[in-house]
């Protein structure tokens, strides 16, 4: 049994659970289920309170300085390791790594800068339509230890972030890499190179029996020697084949070239698992869309409103504007993580958009650059999202669309992109009553 094998592997080790958010708590619950009296240490920047006499705490600003005291560290994905040192005797791991090493079921893993969640959800739905015992877990919001006891006939569809892949030593049977763009540069000492290397762990340990599906339009040759990849490689292009094109026409929730390519990734992965074209077609037709991803949430005052808060990089914003079309107002801006926006600015200034509303921090810088470059759109720099929505509601022409698509992370003001997206929807609905 996979969970018992994992429990046997860790039972004699001195363990630190690093980070006590959703995944850290899941790790704690798993260990307590199989090793109820084992002593553990929980490390977190914030104070953690837990009624367990077999737990010690290492909390505060210096919580990353004692890793060498442990045999095994379960690292939560959101903790950056830039400048963190630890000896070779300490094994750094995470739930994704341990699941890949010990779970009995087949794993389909999906990573990429953008398109992970749409692709993962489509694959899951395609496999369910094909009658397979599939689960959807991982970075999508369900810790993988919550489903580690799936039997060998099941399929775990796992969305994998770069943080979850950074310390993995095993690759999934079917690996999907949707694309790679500048993102999370503040998490890796080698910047973009470190980010890409983490992503590529999804394929590095595959065998000849496995499949690697990747973006043929973007290519991967500048990141990895394709001759060293042992698995069967399948390229998916931005311009899809006739079958995928026919699928995209079935569902208005999958607008745009990027969504068509996500359908292509999903269809290729589902076929590797034996799904028929009929099952694939049924899943696409029934796909309900995903919140915060070009999410249409209503027409108010003759204006169509879209919440695209997941669009934290420039490429995603440009895809959304192209897919939705007829954009009257675009709201951008968020946390400055050192992304180069010059290319984005050059493309944005040429688009047929009436208003570009610019939020702090990155929005103000982009707005200033657009003004210098003679952008056709009206540039409105605002203090915060409420001020930005107020402007949008008053100045977006009837018959057009208003999109919040930030091209930046949300952490300068919000907990995450979901909180920002929900606030945007609430503001629009309140101001358009």
C-alpha cells in the first residue's frame, strides 16, 4: 500500500514540516494518521499553534536557518529558497516528490507558466468521460497526500507548479509542459534559468515507456537537449489540427488561440491514456470554464465584464485581449517582480483599446512608458482597484468589454489572484446596480 510504504520510509527520520499552510497541514495530518506518536517539528515564519505534545515549533524570521538539524524537510511550495543553505545530509522534499515516488497509480502531470489549470481540468474531465477512475489534485488546490491511496488502476491528474517540481526526483508517466515564460523570478537564485530547470524536472526522470507532451510552437531546445529525453515526445502547436479546431468551436468558455492549444495538450494526454475521441469531445462540450480565467460574469450597463485575474504575465493578457475582442477598458498592474515589460508595452500601445487603467506598482510604470511611446489608448493611473473600477464603469462604452487582466501578481495588495478577482467582481456589481 503506497501510503504505508511512504510511512515506512519516513518513520525513523527526524522530520521538519516547513510551512504550515494548506499543504503543510495536509502533511501533518498524513503523518499523524500513519505515525500518530512520531515527534515532528513545524517551521513557519508565522506563529503556529497546535495541541500536540509530540510537536516542536521553529517559528519566526529565522525559521529557515536550522534545516541541517533534520533528516527530512517537507517544504511547502510557496517558500522561496534563495540564499538558503543546508547540508547534503538533509533531504529536501515535498508532497509532489513523495507522491511520484510512492503512489501506486498512474500519474499525468501538467506544468507550464500558463494554461496549467485549464489543461489539467480538461484532461481530468476527458478521462472521466472515458470511464477511468481519475482524480484532479495538486497545485489546483487539493494536496496530493489527500489522494495517495489510489490503486494501480486509477489515474492521478496533478497540476504541478515550479515550486512543487523543484525538489522532485521522479517524473510522471505522462508529462505536459504547456509553455515557459518569465514568472516567479523572485524565487530562484538563477532567475529564469532556475525557474525553467524546476519546470523541466517533470520530464528529466521519464523512461522509454513514458510520454512528454510540449509546446511545439514555442519549442524547448534552448532549455534542454531533446536528444537526452528518453520518453516519447509529442508536440502540440498553437495552430491546432482539424480535430482540435472542431472541439474549440463547441464551447464558448474556451475562446482564443491559447485555449485551443490547451485543448490540444489535453486531447494528446487523454489519448495517451486510451481515451476515445468521443470521450474527449464530450468533455470539451461540457467544460464549464474556470473562475478568474477570462471569466465572463455579466453584462452591466451594456458592458461585458471579464475577470482574468490569473493573467499574471504579459503573454496571458495579450491572449485575453485577442480572444475576447472589442475591449473598451483593460485594467492592469500589481506586484513588481522584475519582469521585463518593454515588449508588452510595444504590443499594448498598438492594440485597439479605448482605456488602459493602471494600478500600482507595475501598472504605473507601464502607463508612464505607454504615454512616452504615444499609446493610442487613454491612460488612467489610479491609486487602487476601487478607483480603477469606478473609472471603468463610467468610461467603458456600451457594447464593449471591460477586462481586469493584471500582467502581474497580486501580492502587493491581495492574498492571491482569487481574492483580487473576487474583489473586482464585487466592485463591478456594486457600482453598476
